[in-house]
C-alpha cells in the first residue's frame, strides 16, 4: 500500500483541561475519531485527497460540537451565515462560499464549485441559488440551531454587543478543517465555519478565502487554518506557509511555526494550522493553549488531542 495521511482540526483557542468535563472531552475525541475514520476509509481504498477532505469535514459539520454546519454560531441578527473553502493541490482548482444560510454542508457545495471552471467564490443568495441548481442538500435554517449557541448570542449582547470568538469570553475558534495526501501523492485542504457569535455587516473571515484559511499545492503542502480570521486574512497565512517552503526551502514545520509564532503572534493573531506536505508528513502549529486536532496515517493509527 502506498503512503497516505489525513489530519483534521475542530478549532483552537483557550482550551483548558479544568474547563472541559470528562464527558465533553470524550465527546470531542469521539467526534474527531469518527471524522478521521471516514476520511481514512476513502484514502485506504485509493480515493482522492479531495474526497477524503470533504468526507472528514462533512462529519465535523454534522456534529453540533463544532462551530460549522449544525451548531454554528448566531449573527447579530439571529441568523446563521456559514462559510467554507476547498482546494486541490494537483490542479490548483478551488471552490469557496460565504453567507450560506440553508445549505446543510457548505464543504459539499465547495466541491461542486471547484469543478466548475466558471466560478471559484460564491456569496449569499447567489451561492444558495447555485446550490439549488446543483442538487445540494438544503435545510431550514433552524437545522443549524442549538440552545448553547442561542445562549452565546444573548450573552454577547448583554456584554456590550461586540462579536465574540466562541464560548463566552474565552477565546475559542470553532472552525473545522482537514488536509490530506492520497496514495497518488496528491494534496487537498478544506475549511468550514459558522464565523463569530454576534457578527455584523456580513462579516467574512479567513475560512472561505483561498490562501488565508485554506491552501493546497502538490509542490509544497496543504493547509487548513483556525484562528482570529482578520489576522489570517491580513497575512494570507496559508499561502505564506506554502511560499516559505517553495521559495525559501523551509521544511513544513519550520514554515508553519515561522508564520504562526513569529509573524501572527506578535500582531495579536491567535490560532493555528494543520498541514501535510508532499511526503505525507503531518504538522500541527498553534500559538493558542489548545487545538482540537487529530491525524491518521496509512497504518490506520489514529491520534486525537485537545490541549497544547
């Protein structure tokens, strides 16, 4: 069997063991494990990295534990506005969406857009129309709702109305994502999120922006980011890591650490990335206290972790 690998994340931030119950911790590990198992099955059977990434992210979108798909946070208007992106390292094709309110799995819509040469990034009602025309599964917006997210919105408004990152005043970024290398040596990356609690003005973060929250290039690596989106946008974080490998001959870990720790952190940019290079090496880099994360290799060995 040829080499392959898959890594996923479910967000980063101030994740302290003292603030998560044993039952909650178990649930997160199980959700990460299920997503990895699903992606592993695709790769084990010689499936494409793109398919493995989509399948893994779909599992995370379907879990109410993460701020993506079901369980997404509320905007200031009490709505859900989802965003996602997907990129193929072999072809350079990409698909991205933002302002999604009725598409159950934004990452699946990204896959449809990726293979369409006429579009790359669709927003709002246009993206919704495209989804309907391409037989994407749509749901009533209430599908995304959870009591926990409603409470978050109410608390945010009580605390002055500013958008918050996740989980009350603690800094957590509930984005989900996956990166993979398949048996053919091809790379792919995908990212999906519900954004910020109480966000206004149609705010869009890095998760749907190719080069910031998601990037893949067979010559270098595949990357999915989670963090304070504005900083990841300003620094074109995912592409920056790839560029350090491509033009400065950095190894993946050094490239990721340089951007996450030396570039973003001094600016106040908190979060992290999951990456896989053209040899299937998996790297995690984050400057927050924790990141929901996991990986699986060709042997089927699964590792999941939460804390730093």
